[in-house]
């Protein structure tokens, strides 16, 4: 009897252990969360997506679906925050860009951005065509092709062949360097901005990091800001129209 009891306990522990591992599997959790979303159980879907992220897993799809869930729950600031995080990982995703635009259209603050010159718009559009990682892969691939072109120059049998291989190598090397610079610029544009989203429903922006200082203007949830300085419990921010002020740090969350 004791033998059968021991076997039963071991079987139960093995089953429980394997069940726990399945629950911890990010792909299983993602499928479960998507199922909950399809059933319109947005609260449980949010908890499941958040668990995936809390376990240290990050993916544009998780942030995007989490943003959709928050949007369905009318939590605009968290929806925008997660759409922005999805765009950071995959800047060219059209679904993310579309939903993010829809979410921003629902915000209270309609801030007219400082106009930028045409070549600045062109440059920003270019560096966000791909993620920094994709730009790096393209650049490394071109370096390898350049290397083969250089080998072709060394082994070219004719003077004409050597000249063509030399020109080809120089051109590819120049393009490779340009792509590397695009990768660096894309990384700096995405990760070096220090952007955040207003999470509080309303927040006064003040002239200095003090609750008794002058109220300059008010911002509402979902507005994107750039953090330019910090001091204890305060952050100095800049908004799209160039206005600057201080906000309590708990009122914002970094993208």
C-alpha cells in the first residue's frame, strides 16, 4: 500500500511540476492571453500579458496586444505606453503605428509640434524604416559582400576586371559605412530620447520642482513628453511644442 501511495505522490509531483512549467512557458502564456482577449476577457488578458513581461520576456507583439487590451478597458495612458514600447522594438509595424495614432487621437491634449525642416522629416523617416537591429544585420551582410568583392579584386585576371572589382569594393564599403551610421542613428533616436507618457489623469506642470511653484500649464493622461532633467521626486519635461516645466515623477512612466 505504501508503495502505491509513494508512486501516486511522485506521479502527482511530476504532473504538477510539468503543469507549472507549461504555465511559465512564454508562448503558452501568450496563446492563453490571446484567447482571453478573443473572449473579450480583457482584464484577465492584461494580467497574463503583464506576467509575460514581469518574467523578463519582451516582444513587440506582447506590448501591442497588451496595449489593445488596455485600450479596450479605456485605460488610455497604459494603452499608449505599451503601443510606444511596441514601436520601440518594431518601429515599422503598420498596425502599431495605426493603433498608436488612434490612441493619441483620443487624448485630451492636442499639442501642435514645433515644425521641422523637410530634410529632418526625411531623415527621421529613413532611420525608422527598420529597427536598429535590422539596420545592423544589413550593414554586416554588406561588409561580407564587400569582403568577397575585395577577394575578387585580388584574383582578377585582367586589368579591366581589377578596375571593376576595385570600384565595386569601394562602393560597397561606402554603402556599408552609411548603413552602420543609420543603425547608430536609429538606436540613438529610439533609446536616447528618454521619453515618457503622462499616466495621471491630470497633472500641473510647474516652473520649478516644488508644489508651491507657479503652475505653468496642465497636461492629461496619454501625452508624450521628453525628460530633460530630474531632481529628487521631480522630472523636468519638454513637450512637442517646446514648452518646458517640472512634473512629479510619479505622474509619468518611461517608455
